[in-house]
């Protein structure tokens, strides 16, 4: 069993920055990769970024690449999402997720077994 808890969301102005955190507990040694997804009102859940738990390889959605950065601190069982140059269209609930096995479909939410409760990010004009 793995538990994930996100934090760091809030209200920020257009062009501002936020850093999200996701702390993992439980059987963290079984995690293969962790990722961030987001879901805006009326929209489908969208892949944001992934990081391999051991090797640290990263992948990004094209719409976020260059503005967002995912990182990890294995000693703290925590991943981060640094978000810069935020825009109102980035407003969404951001979710942390953990995959327990290898898959090529990293963009697919079905590849992730465990999810956090989400943290709200609101970007104002």
C-alpha cells in the first residue's frame, strides 16, 4: 500500500510561480515511477510530467515543457513540481500518482495505481 499527499497549491497571479510537493509513504520501495496530472473544471484529466523513481528520467507534456520541472528527493520519498510562468489556463486540481510497474503509456492515468487527494492551483489574471 502506498499513500500520497500533495501540498503547495494556492492562488498565484499570472506569470507567477508555485512549487508543489507530493510525499509518499508505505511501500515506497515498490514504486516504479511517479507523475503529476491535472484536471480543470469541465476538462479531462491531463498528464503533466513523470519521473522515474530510481533512475530519475523525466517526461513532460508538450504544453508544459519549458515552464514546469519535475524532480525527486528519494531520501524524503517526495517528488516536486516547479511551475513557472503560470497562466490562467493552468488553473486546475493537480494530482500526484504512483505507478508500480513498467509501462510505455505514461500519459494514461490507468497506468497509475495510487493517487493523492489533489491540490488546487488557481492562477488569476
